C-alpha cells in the first residue's frame, strides 16, 4: 500500500468515525450520562480534527481526498449506554486498524504521528470499557 493509499484509508475511517460519533452524540445525555457524553463529545471533536488534517495532507500531496459517504450504517440498538459504548469501541477499533496500516506504509514524522494516533485509538477503546490489546489495530494478534 502506498503512503497516499494508506492516508486515503485512514481518511475514510475518519469520515465514518465523525458520522457515527455524531449519531452517538444525539443518543447521549449530558445530565444522565456525563462521562459517556464527555467521551463521545471528545471523540467527535478529535476525529473531526483528524479528518480535516488528513484532507489537507492528501491534497498537499497532489491527490484528491476521499469523499465521505452520504451515510454510514449504524446499529439499530443504540438506546442503552452499553450499546453506545460498544459502537464507539468498534469505531475506534476500525480507526486503529487503519492507522496500523498507515504506520506500516510511512516513515519519519508521518509514521510518528500515525503511531501516536494509533495509541490514542487504543486508549479511547479503554475509555469505552474495552480491553487492552498488545498490538491494537493488528487483528492477527488480537486475543479475543
């Protein structure tokens, strides 16, 4: 995978994350679930920032940034906090896999940034009651 292809893959994952976290934000309550609301809000802002950064970086490399889909599939069962947390974990796992591919396809500062972002996704999974993984984003090494 080329560096631009890896960046496009990560951008696609970020488009999906922004969409899903936007939907999750509409299902949380700041007063009833303050910790979950804060985690979802923080994740939404983080993924929006990364999406925007990746869009600029891809354009700066002379490629057309991948466009977001018109919609993304959401689970039907988003009425309980546990369902919201599970969906958030799935989003972060998907982003971690995309960033792991970016780590493998880049060098220098971009690789360092990809490693930091992969680490952030792994920590964010824990915020949504996930379990730690030795190699986040690398399904072949997962322990479940």
